[in-house]
């Protein structure tokens, strides 16, 4: 086994339910890299149980495993030892898997069919604080990332609209007047209700829109398209 001085004795944990593949990776790293394979785990749960014992610097994590999948294992391991660098090492060229693995904290993603030199390079890159994605996967990852961002933006917009939909007609009338700069006293006068009732409506608005003050409520209403006329609802 080669020396580890220039790499600070970096230790590797190989997690793969295919034992032959895991052993192959271990032998590859022993023969062609300065890294020490400290252990092999056949499942995510076993890998978690070995974290305190081996304290690996890098984990090569299979994603599709029985008992506990690699995505869940990555999350659990990073809770225990957040400084651990994890590379997802799988047989699936799947942009959704790449995105999910990176989203939960993996620092790299590689296919099992890739060359040994790429695996060693990937380990070197993430040890040095970088992210590793082969060019064949990088484009797919960023395409999926951009699509996911757009989907999340649409979902957030829908959530915001749902919050406005929780308001009664009277609460919308109150909020609309507030966006026009009308005081609580002015709102009471225009809607023919007491100022105390206005404040009650305002408190309800704060709770339903998940805001803390009038300014936030007004900004929320403006940013989310509260129109010139409230929607037709039962007045309360």
C-alpha cells in the first residue's frame, strides 16, 4: 500500500450492496491511489453504524440499495458527521438522481462504468473542497436544476395565492384599503365598522398571511396581485 502523507491519510468507506463491485473498488484504490479503504458496507444502515468507528473522510455511496437507499443514507450520515465528503457512485445515468443526491449533500456523482482514473480524480477534487460532476452528467444536472427551480417558483406562487384565498371578503376589503394607505380609523369609517373590529380583522390577516405587521401584509398583498376589487366571498 502506498503512503498517504500528501493526502493526510484520507480514509474511504465504500457503500455498495454489490459486494464484488465494492471489493473491486477497494482493490483499485489500494493499487492505484494513495487512499486507504477503511471499510465496506453492504447497505446504508451498515454505513451509518460504521461512521463513528472509521470516521471516513470520503464515502463512495451507491444510491439504489435495499433496506435504506443512498439518498437517505447521505442525509443521515451528514447529520452525524457533516464534514464527510460523499460521492454518489451508481449505475444509473439519471438526471433526477443526480439532482437529488447533490441536493441532500453529495459532493460528486459518478457512474460505476467510468474509468478508474476518473474515480481517483473525483476523490481528489472533493477532498480539495470542489464539486465533481463528469461532463457527461453536468449538462443534465444543470438542465434538471433549472427545471426544478422553475417548478419551485410556480409552487411558491401557488402557495402565496392559497394564502390570500384564506381571507374572507371582509378581510380582503380591509387589506385592500390598507394597501391604499388608509388608516385603521379610515378603514372603520369606510366599512361602517368599529376600529376595534378593524384591528381584529387585521390580526386575522396577519395570521393567515403568516406576517408580523401591517407593512409585511401590504407588501404581500401587492406582490401577490390583490386586485382593485376583492373576490366574492361570504362576508364575516
